[in-house]
C-alpha cells in the first residue's frame, strides 16, 4: 500500500467512483466506504436478510446477513507461493512482551441489546467502551491472565484523519518498540466490513461452547507492493503458528489467513500481525467472545 503518493482530491473522486462501479458496488455511502476496508470482500450467496430494528434512526439500518467464512488456510492476494507449513514463534523475554494497538481505533459493531451505543459515524464510535479499544482491553486482560506482559496503547489513530491512520499508528508502534526493546509481538486489532450488493452487512460467526462467536482473520503484509519488508515471511510463519493453535483449540474461529501486497506497518517487527475481529455486521458481544478465544490461542502459542 503506497501511502506516500499524493493526489489532488478531484483526481481521487472519479477514480474512486470508477473503481466502485468496476467492483460491482453502487457508488453510494456504502459502496465507497467498502473501498477503505482492509480485506477484499469474499463472494457470498444472498440469503434472506435478518433486520435489526434497534439501530438509531439517524444511522442507516441495512440488513445483517449471517454467514460462516469459507474454510482454508490462505487467501492469497499476492503472486507469491509461500510455505504454509512453516511456523515460527517470537521468543518472550523479561519486560513488556506484547504491544496491542488499534490503527482504525473508532471501528465499531452493530448495536445490540447488551451494547446499545449511538454511533458517531457509520459503524464507528469515539467511545472507547464500544470501539476497538474495548477489544484491545479484553485481549490484554486474557493475555495477562496467562502470565504474558502486555502494553495496550490506546492512542486514537484514525482521528482527525482516517487516511493518516497507518502513518500515525506506525509512529505509535515505533515509539513503543524503542522504549521497550523487550516487545517481540505487535497486534494491530481491527474489525472487517463486508457488504452485499444490496447494501446488507455480512456478519461472520461460528459456534464455540454453545455461544455465537464472531470469526477472526490474520492479515499478513508482504513486500509485493515494492516497499521494503525483509521479514514478512517470519510474520507469516507466526500467523501460521497461531492459526494452527486456534484450529486445534477452537475449530472454525479463524478465517483463512489473508496474504496482502501492502505492509500494514508489519515491517516494524518480526512478530507484527493485524487481526480482523469480526465484521461491522457482528455485535460487540460476538466480537468480545472472539477476541477472548483468539487471545487464548495467541497466548498458548507464545508460551509453547
């Protein structure tokens, strides 16, 4: 993802609209918003929609369609053919061991009876009790309960500029890594957004211990965009290790690993990964269950 290119705003608008039509999205609020998601939208059937009536009137209330993501180990959006059998786990040392941050901090979920927050934008809120910071706090709680030292940096990285999110989160990441050389793992927590052609939001769920749980996905960057990323294969091997642990402990929790051409700031550490925790169609209840299980899988992987 070549973030240093600069274009005038009037050059961006027609390109965005053209791309929106090419990928089959109506160039509306929903269509253009989908261009900013970090993961390519998978192809789903169009099942009967289930409507949620408890969304605030001032926010659009599209249908929410429940699906389970396709199985498989890799969704490869590069020309590389990586060795998916290879695993590697960053060593833990004394001091802070895991850094958690949220590049798209204000990403949020579909309001529910348990968490009836009022969005401050479409599927977004600045309230840390309902956005990705809440997910980060839960991950920190689980990992620390397993004896792993965690730093959760709650810097809001997608304000005041969404387009500057990754630049801001990279500065946060580099500052923490410099301050705490013992950090060997960096987890950037996001939530996905998947839309059907009719504007319906897709929620990805599975059943674990009789509960409805959002699915997670690891996103791994590479140097395929031409930007330096000398250890992306170590990042992928770490993602493989976590995936195998999660598949063993909590079958169907994980979607296939998504291998991308962009770097997503993962060049900063051999143990850096981005995780999508559910989608905008999921509720916060489902996402909190997801991160609890994922954090347990990560902790189990790190402790061997």
